[in-house]
C-alpha cells in the first residue's frame, strides 16, 4: 500500500515510521530544513529525539509543488497537522479519490467563514469544504514516542465509510499496533478533543498535590462531561467507555508525556499560561480548544463545570486554588 503522511511532527513521524516496515510510506513536511534532516540522518531530533527512523521511510516536502507530486499514486493520505490547519488542508484535498484520514484532536478554535459560531470538529469541517471526500479519523490513547519505540498501542479507526475503516486497519494494524474499527465518528472525535481540556485540569490537580482521590474523581466526572457533550452532538454513549474516550482520557490525564497535563502542572507551580506553553516546544491542543469546547457545550445546553473552570483558569479569571474551590463548592447533585 502507498501511504502519504502529511505533517512531520511527533505523531505523524511516529505513525509513518510504524507503518514503513510493511508499506511504502512517504512522510511530507513543509519545512525544507526538516526534510533535509530526515533524509540525511533518519531522525527527527526536534519532535522524536533519540529515535532512528526506518531506512525504508521516504521523505518529501519543502514546497506546495512537492505536496502535489507526493499526492500522486497514493492509496491513503493521512493528515497529521494541528486542527488549526485542517480546513485549509482538507480544502486542498477535496477532489482526491483516495481516502483521507486525520490525526487531529480538537475543535476549530477560530471562527472561519461559513463555520458555526463556536467552532467545528474536523469531520464537520470536512462536510463543509470536502463533502465528497472518503474520509475518517485515527484516534485513541497514543503517545508518539511509545509508538515510535514499537511499544504496544491500540487505536480506533472511525469513519462512516466501511472502505475507509478497512483501509486504515490494513495500513496501520501490526504486531505492536492494534487498530479497531468504529463508525461513530462524532464520539471518537469528541473524546479526542475534550480529553485534552480535562488533562489540563488533572495536571492542575496533581500539581496542587490534592491526592489520588481527587484525581480519580476528576477523571470520572470529566468522562461524564465528555459523554454529555458527545451524546448532544449525536454520538453513542458507549463510545466514551472505549479507547477514544476513557482510554485516551486516562492516558492524557495521567501520563508524564502528556503536554496538556504538563500545562496544568506548570500553572499549579505558578507559571503564567504563556510561560507554560513556551516551555513545551509543541502544541498543547487543550489550550487552544478549551474555550470552543465550553462554548459549543453552552450552545447545546450541556453543563461542563470542569471544562468551564479550565477556561477561567487559562483566561486568568481564576487562580489554581480558586478553580478547585469553585468545583468543590458546587451544589450537591445526582451522579449522571
């Protein structure tokens, strides 16, 4: 199978490397200097330091013309860019016959022309700009570094098209990477987006040394918030007990490789949001889509107090300890 991965960040590089031992994989990057480094050293020192990439992995990029060339003859295109680039990239790919899958997790944080008021999930962007595209999403609990090391990982391939699900399983299912098929695109995308926001809250909890009881409560109630929003958007509730819901939430909220969790930890230590984000060196999607999550939920009449507290914290309206006090001071209610 010929596979093109667009975007040579940590996750795009790791997934391309994982599949390159079984398929003909090309990794495309916009940065010409990064392309040269990948080609010369078979490493990606900025995003995956210490990892040697397979010699069979092809690299391309450096210009828009090179992307047009790379798209030719591919059986699958994987978009490994942030959500902020999804609209422009899917617009460019709208006339492709080959299936397209994205790795992006989050809501579109900026309001684009013709978009709904509070931002869209990537499958909603695709419906606007590329309605005829055979497309889906690959998601689930996955730190790029562990995938690149060949450590056991399980993902979900979600699409309304069975052919896309089958293609994604064929492309990436292997000895160290299990891929499960799912047709609930909404649920899989909501889980991938909201868990980033909840991971900031959990990092804050741990940074304030509130204890394991508090962490367990926060993750559990966060899962309830995620599920409420997903169901309101048309997802199946059972999706949120699977890999793209509970699985990805637990990983991102508790794993030391989580950038979103790290933001919460740094805020708890007294750093400003700007300082926390600058120290990461990578994108933390929860920072950029937290407000959109809360706005979208409010428009649907969905209560998300944890996510709302994260937004107030990021906006500087609440200090870390005050955010905890707000959550703990809420009126008693039934567990739903």
